[in-house]
C-alpha cells in the first residue's frame, strides 16, 4: 500500500459578481475552494478493472492522471469519420460490429455517418468501443463514461468493458460519479473519492 495525497485548489475571481456571490455565503470561501485528498491504495498489484468513484469535483480525473500518467486518457474518436472506419484495419467487420452492439450502439446508421453527427451519448459509446478495439499498452482510463447515457445502456457498457478487459488481459480504470456501476463492472478495486477509501 502507498499513500496518495492531493490538494485541489482554486483562486476565486475578484470580479464584482464573484465577490458578491462569495460574500453572500456564510463560509470561508478560500477553504471551500480547497479539496484535500489522502488515501492508502495499492495500484501495483495485477488488475483488469479499477473504478474511481465519487462526486463531481472530488478529484477522480486528477488522481487517475497522478497515478497512471497524463496520457492514460486516450481519445480515439475522429469526429470527421464514421466510427466503423476507425477500428484497426486488421480487425474483422463482425468483431467491430460486436463491440458497437455490446456498448449499446446498435443502430447501423450511427456507424456509417460522420461521428460529428452523433449525440453525446452515442459518441461516448463509440469511444468506449474504440478503446476496446485499440490495443493500447498500459492502463487506459475512461472518464465519466456513463454520465450521458441511461442506466440500461450504462449496465450494458459496464458488462461489455469488464468482460473485454478480463478476456483480453487489458487494464481499464473507469472514473464515474455513479455508484450503480459497481455491481455491473465487478471491479478488482474501488477507490472512493467521497469516502477517501480503497477497497479490493
């Protein structure tokens, strides 16, 4: 186990409106804009699926970058191209289709039109499928991946990601503000930013 300690802070603007808003609160605004995080965790052991969970602003993304490096958040989706054309060239069409269907992007018309025309939820699903298709070495972190989809789709995405990670010996770290994904992901470890706890 190793201790991970982070302090997130922001300096309030001195504009009239910000000062008026800050003065309307009966709190120490400097203290409110500082979030300290400290947890003992083991990220060195073998794992396939890790989950960092907590409220927005609790430090999930910052912690993931601190532990796994700034480049752990890969982006594959090219908005100018259809998603079906963005899978590796050596990947069979049926395997591409299976990944897209697995993450809940089952409408073929969404696969063949420019990705820029997809909704936010459709783009997230396409991005997840591409994450699974591209064999990136090391840890792949995915941020707020179920925030813009309904819970049925979130469940399907969770099952697909965790099965893919374990079957292919990949390492995914998922950051989410939703606790319901724990049941569906069955993560090897959970870091709760709200409680500042690490459980295996």
